[in-house]
C-alpha cells in the first residue's frame, strides 16, 4: 500500500505524540504515586511520635496519668483515623479507644479499609497495630499501641488531591495528543504542499513545458533548495530550447544564401543559359568554400557550446601563448605588411590553454582581416589586482556604433556583402564570448569607424 507523504507525516507525528504522552503519563504517575505514598508513610510516623510525646507528658510526677487529657487526645486522634491503647507495664489499661466506643472504631476501620481498597485494590493494606514504649527518663512506664491503616492511608483531602492530579495528567495527555495531531497535519502540509508543486513542475518539464515554475516557497532549507533547483533546471532547459530553435533558424538562414546561389549557378550552367567559363566555376568554388567554412565554424561552435563548462585548466604564461599565435599568423601579417606591436612582461594565468588560444586567434585574426595593408595591430597583456587584461587594438576600418552591441552574437556580421570577400561567418566572436564567460571573465569592444577597434578580454588570473 502506498501512502501519501502528507499521511505518512501526519501518522508519524501522531504516533510520536501518542508514545511520548503515554510515556510521560506513566512515568509521572508512577513517580508521583510512589513519592506521595512515601510522604504519607512518613507523615504517619511523625504523627505517631507527636502522639507518644503528648501521652508521655500526661504522666504526672506523683506517678498517675492525667486520664481526662489522655481521653481527649484519644478521641481527637480517633477522628484522624487512629486507635490508641495505653497500657501500663503490669497490663493495666489506662485508656482504650475500642473500649471507649467500639461501635465508632469498627465503623471507622471498615470505612477506611473500604476507601483504600476501592482506590488501591492492588495494594494489600489493612489496619495495623504498632506498639511504642512510653519512657520517663530511662524507665519504661507503659506501652502505647497505635492502630492505623497501613502501609499508607490517604485522607479525603489527600485522595482528592491525588485524583485531581491524575485527572489533570489525563487532560494534559489528551491535550498533547490533539496538539501533536494538529502539528503533524500542519507540518506535513508545510512540507508536502511545496513538494507536490515541485513534482508537478518536474512532470510538466518532462512533457516539454519549459515555461513552468514552482511559485511556492518553503521555510525548510532543503525543500527551498529543491524548488530552486527545479526552477533553475526549467530556466536552463528553456534557455537551451530557445538557443536550439534559434540555432536551427540561424543555420538554415546561413545555408540558404550560398545554396540558392549555387543552385542558380548550376541550373543556369546545365540549362545552357550560362557558358561554363572559368570565372563561373571559380564563383561556384567560392560558394562551396564558404559553405565548408560555415560548417567548420558550426562544428567548433557546437564543440564550445557543449564543452563550455568543462575547462581543462592549468598554469601557463599568457605572453608565451600570444607569441605562438603571432607565429601562426606570420604569413598573413607579412602578406599585408602589418606592423605588430607586442611587448609585455610574462603573465601566468590559471585557465584552459587551448580555449584561451582560440580566443586570441579569433580576435587577432579579425584584427588582421579588417586592418588594411601597412596598418598596425597592438597587443598587450597587463594585470589589475587579480584580473589579467589582454588588449588587441588595430588601425582597421572599425565597427559602426549601432553594430557594436551585436557583434558577439552568432552569425552577426557588420557588412554581409563585405564578409563575402573576407570569408567571415560571424561565429568567431560568439565563440570568444562563450570561452571568456566560462572562465568568469568579460570581453568588450571599443571602436571608431575608420580608425580602428580595440578588443579587451579580462580574465581572472587564478581561474
Ligand atoms: P567573422 O567570422 O565574420 O569574422 P566574428 O564573429 O569574428 O565573425 O566577427 C563578427 C563581425 O564583427 C565581423 O563580421 C566584422 O564585421 C566585425 N568585426 C570583428 N572584429 C573586427 C575588427 N577588428 N574590425 C572591424 N570589424 C570587426
């Protein structure tokens, strides 16, 4: 049988409440009863001693007993439920409660036995007689026999007190039981409500509804964490879904132009509308090269997007890496007669070497590409607190201010027709941004149309 979490929690709390209430009641009842019985026994003993002292003091100096007072004492303790019998050493009875009024004594003994057996049937009590010596100095002059109900006896008031206390305990137990049920239901609702909401969100996510969010919040840290995690998961899935749809649309758009052009060329050639000249084949080849470049760029973009969280970090000298990139691009630099200015101190960084190399290659190759012949590109690496800043500044054509906010977006090119000749696909800078973001860094650009652009990459030196 599968129970709802709410039911399990409520049952659990109720059970715990019930067990603790029962335990407390039993323990309190047991100890209270034992302590009260002990108190009653001691009280009886103290009272007995008081009576002995009182009776002893009734022995006069001329060797007689003050019988009138002894009778008063005897009658008054009779009302307390005690029977006195004072005997001299030779057996002479000075006063005896039974002899004084046997009717009252019998009725009293019956009444006391009745009451105690009714309330404490398990305790084998009864009327006990206990003899105490009456001494004057070192000489014993008589025996006082005190009859009382033992091992303990509760008067009406004491019995009332014990019973009230027991009733009180029952009420406390009942109250605690009811409160524990309420607490159980309340706490289970407190936890199960957000859990149900999160479960619903997870089910909707599994069905592809990425817009779902759990609106509930919880005071429990773990449950709140769970709500956050599922909401974050929904956020990420939603972002990835948008990205995927966007990418599909972008790729389709990017492929359409060269494919349409190629289709047009080939149709014209096969229909005989066009003569198959060398220039036309070169045009076709250019479109195919463009397509190949696009596919290559898409492949590397897919790699960086899927791997962007996995960084293979190590310590390396950033200057050394830049020198390697300069070496790689040497032929292009020479081809355009560019002046490269790069002079800086070694800078050690904790990052993914291959990915950072890709960042430098992409920015630097753009600088070469968009700088006219005999221009210059300046590279610098500096440190600011715990950040390393790489700057690539060129004296190229620059980027219009209205395009600046978009140049890190996928497939964004400032001048689509111009990039036909430069062969750009608009993916390079979006890869740069992915890598820099994964390193918790930032990339920015400043540019003045006609005089050049300046790209700055800021990376934490220790990852
Ligand atoms: P591409 O492969 O087209 O170079 P990028 O993402 O690297 O793609 O660059 C996007 C666009 O940003 C480029 O098409 C170009 O218009 C512009 N751009 C990038 N770097 C520079 C630069 N140094 N000077 C001028 N324009 C640049």
